[in-house]
C-alpha cells in the first residue's frame, strides 16, 4: 500500500434505508468502524455485510458520539461520515491521492445536498464545506450535542469532489428531524445563559433568507431551493421562539 491507512467512522441508529450506498462508496478504506446506539432495523446486518466493525454505545449527543467513534478507529487518519452520505468517485480519487503524501493534517470538501429530488447547487445546499478527513492527533470533534464541528489548530487543505448527502427521505421526515434539531439548539442556548434579545426571533430568519436566497443565489435552485431556504429560515425562527419559551417558563 503506497498511502497512509484510513479508517472510516460512522454513528448510526436505524439507518438501514440509507446505509448501504454509504458503505459501498467507502470500500477503499482499510477499515470501517460503525458505532450504533441501538438500531432496531437492519442497520447492523448491512454493516456486517460490508465487513464493518460494529460497537454499541448508548447515545451521548452528536459531538460526543462522533468523538467516541473516532477514538475507536485503528488508524490515525479518519474519514467521518453520516449514514445518509456517500463519497463521489471524484472525491474518492482525491482522498486516495492525498493520502499518498498528506500535505495537511485536516481536509475539507464540498457537500452537495439532495432535497425534494434535486441536487442543490446554491444557497445553503452547496458547497456546504465540511471538514471530515483528518489526522486524529491534530483534530477532534467538538462536544456540542447538535451542529457539532471538527476543531483543529492546523491549516486546513481542501479536496476536489463532492460528498453527496441525501438530506431527507420525505418532507415529513425532514420536518421531524428539524424540529428535534431546533429543540436541541434551543436547549443549548438556554443552558449557556447567554443574553436573549427578542429581536432575534425576527431578524435572524430575515437575515438568513436574504443571505442564502439572494446573495448565495438560492433562487437558481428553483422551487426546491426556495422551500429548502424557507424551511431553514423557519428553523431559525423556531429555535429562538423555543429559547424564549424556556426563558418565560423559567420565570413562572
């Protein structure tokens, strides 16, 4: 092998409907580590079919769960994926070439989101740069329970090729997931004790819509782009509305 070894790590729970394309896209990895938090579908059967090493870990929150997953990898270079993502052929080639002689300790690359049958090319949906390939001694996942990020003090390289993200199975599933995410975000803000200004309920969604629909050209993605950004705008409203509700309840 003329490159450094690579571990692909994932966290899952009931991911059977989306997992197989993900694992098929990373068959070049030296190992696949899958951390499951109690799947009741065929997630583990699919993982075993693709020779993934599976471990059970009760849910810790998104950041801590991913941090644990990285710690279980056999190799220092890791590629972190979600079950509903898959590596494109161009990204695969870019990763393999880079690992022959890495010039950085961490790499990011574009993530292309599929929404309502369309691969988004603008707005919030693209390029959605994601830092997912790194040497774990120089980078790590944050402890955030939601919207976790990889932190590093090292310079970050960028790879060519897209990471494909099947961002929803149905609009109803998408809305259910976003309701959960906004609740987790609201709780995080509430627990932080940061000052809350009611103006955020109005201004944050407005600024977000203008930024992504006009300045980031989201209107070029047609009706799916409009719906995607509108839902993101509503999520911003809902997040701060939930924070406000928590603060009001605390005063009662």
